[in-house]
């Protein structure tokens, strides 16, 4: 028996304006904007929301946009899409590739905005099928972990309404047609750490008069690889990445400083704190061994929270997705090491939420990928943040249906 939400979703999405949504997506892809610079993207989304009848406000938290549609008594449901692009030079070769040098929608946020716009318009056009309040949010700066918290701090819920449930989704690699749900831990926490190693600069011909911070940084990078392998229990999941090293200005100058940027991925606060303590200890030890004139500076920077789906909420959404999109399309591949700032919208976990993935790898790319099984191919196809990441346009309609059916599970 089909549920009321599934019936309503199928009724509202048989004739979606596919060409218009596809053109909208291509336009967003051509004009990517970095975090907190999403002025054009926000304006394009706000224009569509206002035209569909939403009470719309721009500039929330800097460049965020939100639209609210009241439709009688019932719960308040929030649908969210992030809008920012990445500092990546596109190499997809697509006819609608980025026209902004060095900037690309390499994570699929342009597709997220397209899905959100399509869902908002479909729900507005079919308001006879549901009752309640719909809050649609275009969020800036997900990639830097700032956007969700900035919007909440800037009074998102005071300006509109505090939601009863939060719903969001993300484009992911994998053969088109699958929807990944995990009723519990879904994504890891992410923490940035910066280290400054202080040496004593001088001429490259007289290293004996210096303390070379480059050599110390090299030892430090190598030693840091033991944090996960030797200090974190094997039952725990953790990743430490050295993403950037900067030092020096010329070939024959030994610099006075070296800068190292790290990123940690953890699934518990205990492991995170253990890793940070180990980084501080190792940095101090290597500086002492090298005779550095002062201790290194270790600064903990931007942090993304763990994404922990409310189990009951996620199971409800997964069930309606399978009804609408077909048996066998919903799967649970467990938690991943990626991170999201979406949980900041939940205000410390006080609002239940469900977040899921939509697979988007084009069929020809998937078929051409080397590998004898699904996992080998999954590792071979372009992933999020790759300069070759180009979602299949065939996912425009299914991605709208996932949001529409999820919202109607509470509103229908």
C-alpha cells in the first residue's frame, strides 16, 4: 500500500519543468561563487522562491537566502541546500563548464540549489496536498563550516519559524539511481589545525648559523603520520591529512618560519581531543630536538560537527524514498569520513534531522571506470572536490522528488 506522502509526491512531480531546471543548473554551474560570495546564486534562488509565492529574505548570515510558505495548520519543515563553490580549476570539459578561472562547483552545490528550487516550486504549486509551513534555505559557506551557524546566529528562526524537522541531501559519486541513508552516525567531525614552526633564518651557505624550520617541519609531517596508526585504537575511525606546507621565499635563504596546515576527521570528541593533544606534543618535541628558539604555535581552527541522523526521522524518509523511487534504490553504506555543517541548523541536536546522499555519476563515466566490482569502480570515478566532478543531468528530477517526498512525509 502506498503511503499518503508517496502518493502526494508522485502526484506533484509527474510533469516537472525538466528543461527549465536543467538550464537553471547549467547557469549556476557556469557561474560558481566562493564561500560568503554567493550573491548571484542567492539572488537567482530568491527570485524563483518569490515567484512561487514564498515570503523571501536575502542576506541572512551574509549571503544566505530563505523563503517561507505558510499553508494552514501543521508542522514546520526545513529544506536546505548549500550554495558555495570551491577554489578548483574545472577540468570536466563540459559545454557548461565554469567561466570563473580557478573556481568550480566541484562538490555539487549547484545541483543542490537546483533540487531545492524545483522542490520548492512543486510544493508551492501543489499546496492542496499538504498542510503546515515550509521553510526553504539556501545556505552559504558550507565548505568553510561557517554558513549554517551564521544564518542561525543572524536570526533565521526568529525571522521565520523554528522548524520541527530538518531535511537535506548531497550529491555523491556512484551509479545514478541510489539514495544512501544511515539512521544514526552519517558523517564525521572535521577539525583544522595550524602549526607554525619557528626557526632562525639565514644564508643557505651557512646552515650552521641557523635553525632550519623546513627540516623540522619535514620531520614533523612524517611523525604526525603515527598519530592515527599508533595512538588511536583500531576500532576507531580517524584521518589526519597534511594539506599545506609553506616556507621560504628563495632557493638560497633558510627561512625563519614554516607553516603546516592539518585536517582531522574523527567520529567522537574523545578521539578528536586525543589527536589534538598528540599533535601539540609531537610539535613541541620536534622543535625541542631541532633547537628551535621558541615553541611552535598550534592553533585549532574551523570545526565541523558530527552529522548524526535522528534514527526515527531517517527511517521514515528512507521508507518514503523507496516507495517513490523504487524498491532496492535505498541503501545504507554506513558512516563516511566527510563532514557537513548542516547539524548547526539543529541547534545542538534539539531539532531532529535526516540527511542522505544521491548518487550522480554519469553512466558512461561509471561504465568506463576500471574495476571488476562496485567498490573498485567507486574508488575510480571522480569524487566530490575533484576537478573532473560532473553530476549526471538525469539526477535533476530524482533529486527534486527526494526532497518533495521527504517534506510530504511530515506535511501530507
